[in-house]
């Protein structure tokens, strides 16, 4: 900034307008002084990569006994023509404390037009806005004032407000002001209902006011009232009327140095800002359709937040004089122009940077003249180069993982060879590892292990490698002991047949050593879904190395899934829940944890043959002293806005809880109260391990309840509760119905999602069909073996032609006998029989398959 001058920057049609207020100068032959408001139009030259002046203009004002200042400038719509023009608000302060304000319009000919002027007995200092008309709006003494070119009179809006966060156009409402005011009880609202609302709790609320229609808008369609104390500025990205309801998407910056994305009145994402005291936010859309949020700070710093999958700080700069958004290079998309502070240079555009955080990147101080082709090529191909490098990096990482897998394979081969050599020297029989242990699967539908005796099979089942068990843990939740076993990824078992047994290690002659417990199987993926996983049939893929890559995409390519509930890369945890009170009678108990499962093998008819195995997982110790000290207790503590429970703590709580799912739907209002009820009334915080599930910290019986609230759309959602008993469930539902609108419909859902149940039904029907087919073929084969044909053994009927048989009496008799035998065989084949044991076995298999299908159909209905 030049000494004694004021400067304001404004972008307009790809140009930079520089408004400067010159020093007062004496006019020859007159005693008064004049002051000029000068404007320079600067355009970016893509050849020299510098800003050059296209044109200029000036507006003269008498400055006798006046202090003239530029208040603000903006681009607004001229209501007379509908053209967007630069608009400048000027201030003239007289000695008698009367302040005169002028609103000027700048036309394309660089001619200034005075739109209107007004006088006040105070200075404008708080929340000044220029909008369509042109019009001026400001806040003074917690009141809202505005003036336009149509009225030329200062008007006061009938609202009280403590701050003004946004002014702009909204569909069907015109110019709307979004402000914050002290919470008050509206007419017609119940006082008891108001006292429990978040407005009364926080003491302030958002409100919208339409200036043209003088209509009040509900503040909750913008943001929850709880944010009214922290939000300092707002930018509305999109607004529309859908089904007679106002739908708004916006971003807000807060005093807590956060940028928050709101959609339909609910927070969707948040980003921590790198600097303190953010003061304004605006947006731009780049050539690659990336939405960028530009946040300015009081310290002169700038940061850009990018919204793709989530809000993230993409770039930041310091010592920025001004930031403008426009198409400065004429590419058809917007860029950012950063003007940096440079006291050593008098030219205001000497230090700048033009960027869209992608292909466009121009900066001052770079000599483009000597290497223009190289610079332009770098600009055009920079993004493609980065993408190619990223692809090469990913390919390199994949190659490194494959090399690590093959090195591990070579190491196993060497170790196995050493074992074989040792067995050979010691004259022992060397037993080769199974294909499954080596990460191999069968290319043919052969049986991996031939049939053995029962004792031999039992001995093989007991020799399951211990590395299949990744972790053994225990927790105490209320009156329950929870023991969990986490299986490794390589342990491919039928999950429907996996269970745990707890056996006391001590010798108690008076009681059984086996502890009664119930089992649950919980599979955790990145989305944290707690599912009771059932078995499914998987076809054997061709024999190949089973590379244990960390990439989920690679894993899916190697092993296509037929059942979504069993994922090869998913960690599976088997949990046993036992009553704690009987165990505490012994003061100190040592329990052995056994895992029972079925090992699956494929047959030609796609049915699976099972072999039971038992794995010793380890031991758990339990004493009254440890329980009193809280050694195995679940620790769910608040850490800022999260619940710091470990993964084992979360699994333990889910294991002892009963799951209920409810579908909540409303035809005439959104389900915003449900989210507010969870956060405020139930005092819930999300788990740090998984934000989708939240833990209830409210004192009383409901403490420890886990919720999951999933919105299908603003009018329908599914609320899942994990609670200890039905009493807690009824308390939660009673509290929820108090905040839900009367038009809401709450329906209890059967367990399991529709998509998963449908897939299970398809598998169950397939199993039922295969059972029927295999049973029929078994019956056919046994019946055929039991038939007794009329032909005697060793006696062969001549295959001579029929005519030759009929030439003699013996031939006719032989033909009659043959015909009679064929009739008897036909009757026997139509009336096949089987023994009762075989029929009972077949009927039981068919009934079990049909019962499984009927159960899934019932859950789907």
C-alpha cells in the first residue's frame, strides 16, 4: 500500500480492479481540496505472465473539512438492468459527527455513478454487506438496518440480533439474512417444550429473515442451534425447494478454528483449520470439478480446504494481502489469485500467485521469457505426470509385497527341507504339510485326505497349528464373563459351526467341569459391522499360490466371493458369554478355552463334507481380587468428543447386549430430532475405533447402551440398539417417542439386512435342491442294486431277430418269457422300496434344509 493512499481489490470478469484513494490536492483558483477515487483495470497476460493495465478511471470528490475512506467494495446486481457491476461504499465524516455515505457504481466505460447517499449520526463498523439493488445492510446496537436505491431511506428490520453470519439470495425468498440472536419463547410454543430445547440450553439461536417479504425463516434448516455460539461466518453453497421444503448445503467457520460442512441442517463433515481466528470463507470450482473452500484469517493467512471423500486442508499461505476468485487466465474455469505483502515493491501486483491446485500454477518472480515452451508444457502436463508417478508407485508397492510373499515361501521350503533331512537322518517318517497349510487349494474336486479310522482322524484334528489363533482375551461386564478368540485371516472355517467351550482346569468332583455359556460370532471390517455370520458354500478355485496381500482389491480378484457374510480378509472373533456368579464361588478359577469347528471339504456334487476339529486356544485366570480391582472391567471413558473403549471392550459390550433394530419413518418432517436426542438427551459419544456406533454415557439404567443411527434419506432411517435387557429398551423407546413428531412411524425390524438375507435364502434354496437331488440319486442306486431280474446268472438271452425266434415253438416260448420278464422289471422299477433307516436319514436331511429356508423366508417377511 502506498503512503497516504487506500487500496481495495476486486475481481470482475477475469480482471483485477484496484481502487485507490489519492491524497487531497489543491485545485487552482479554489480554496477547497479535492480527492480522487481512482480505478485501474488489470488483466493477466499469458505471454509475459504478468498483469498489465488495460484502462483506468477516476471520480473526484470535494474533501474540504472531510475525512474520506473506502468502506468496502463488492459486485452486485443493478436492479434496473440486471447487470452485475462493481459497487463501492464511501464514507465522508464531517466535524459535527455527521457521517455521510455514498454508494458508487462502476460501469464498463470506467465512469462512476452515484447510486444514492445517506447520513447517519454514527459510523458503520459491524457486519456491513452490499447486495442486490444495490443495497447496503449493516448491524448497529443489535439491530438490523438496510437501505436500497429504490427507497433511499434507512429502514429497520423488526429483529434483534447479536451477529450477522451470512447475506445472500435464496430461492423463492429473495435476499435473506442469517443471524444469531438470544433465544426467546415464540408465540404459540409450549413453555415446557421450549425449556428442554437446545435453544434454551445454549441461550442463543439461528434465524433467517427475508428482507423483501419480511418473513422469518426457521434457523434449524441452516444449522442446529447448538452451533450458534461458535459459528462466525457462513457460505451457502446450494439451496433449493424440494417437496415444499427448503434444502440447504453450506459451510461454516467457527471460533474453534474449524470448518464444518452442513447438509439439510445436519453436520456432515468437519476439518481442523491450520491457523487461528478465521474471519471469512468463500468457494470456487476448479477445472477438475473440485470444490475448494478458501478461508481467510485475521493474521493475513489463507488456507484452502478441498472436499472429496472428506474435508482436508489442501494448501496454505502466509502474509497474504488479498485473495480473489475469477477466471484470470481465460481458461473457462475459476482460479485463485493470491496477492502477497511486499513492502519492498510499490507495485501492488508485483508479488502474486495464480493457482487452482491442479494444472494452473503461475507465480511472480519466475522468468518465463527464456523458457516459455518448457514452462507451458509443465503447466499442461503436470497433473498427468503426477498421476503416472502415483500409478508407478502403486505398482512398485505391489511388486514389493509379491516379492515378500515369495521370499516367505522360499523360507518355508528351506525349513521344510531341513525338517525332512533331520527325519531322514533319525530314520523317522516325514509327514508333509497339507495343501491348506501351505496356502494351496485343490485344482480338482479331489478329496485332500483319504478316509482314515476314527482314532487317526481324531489325532490329526488335534494337531491344528496354534498360529490360527491370533488373540485370546477376557472381560467382565456386569454379571457376565466374556471370553473372546480372534481368528487369523488364514483360518478358513465354516463360521456357522464355530463355537467355544470353557472347561475348568481344577478337579471338582461334585460339579461338572464344563461351564455353561452361549456363543456369538462377530466379524469386524472397516465399516465395523457386528454380524452373526452363517456358513455358506464356496466353490474350489483353481490351484494357485494364495498370496496374502494386504490390498483388499487384490484379494477380491484372487478369490471371488459367493457369500458376502464371509470375507477372506475379514477378522473373525468368536465370543463365549458365561454367568460370572457361579465361578466366583471358587474365589480363583482357571478355565481352558477350546474352539470347536468343522473343516470343510468339497465334493463333486458341490455338497460339503465336514470334519470336526478342536483347538486349544489357551487358558484364562479369574479371581475375585482381580475383579474387585477392575482388572478385566470394560473402560468406556470420554476423551473430548469420543469414547475411548478398546476393540475388545466394544466386542464385550456387544456380546452381552441384545440387539434390536427399528425403522423410523416420517411423511411430513425430517428426522433431525433423532440425532439431537442421541447427542443431548442420551449423552452419546462415538467410539474412537468406529464413529458410526455411539456409546450412551447418561446416568441410570440406560448407561452402556450402544446405538447406531443410519439415515436412508432425511425422512427414513434405521435405529439399532444394543441394550442389556428389555427394561432398558423400553426406557430408550419411551424417551425417544417424546421427541419424535406424532406423524413418525416406528417399526421393529427382524434381524439381518434384506440384502444379506436374500443372499442367504438363495444359498439355502440351493442347498435344499442339492439335498433333494443327492437323496434321489442315492435312492435310485440302492433300489437298482436291490432289484432281482428274471434272467438267471450266466444265462444269456439270444439277441437274435424277432422273426427268427417266431419260426419255431421254442423261439415263441423264449420270446414270451423275455416279454414277461420285461413287464415285471417295469413294474418293479415303478414301485421301488428302501429300508426304513435309509428313508429316515433322507427325510431328516430334507426337513433340515427346508426348515433353514423357511426360517430365512420368515425373517424376510
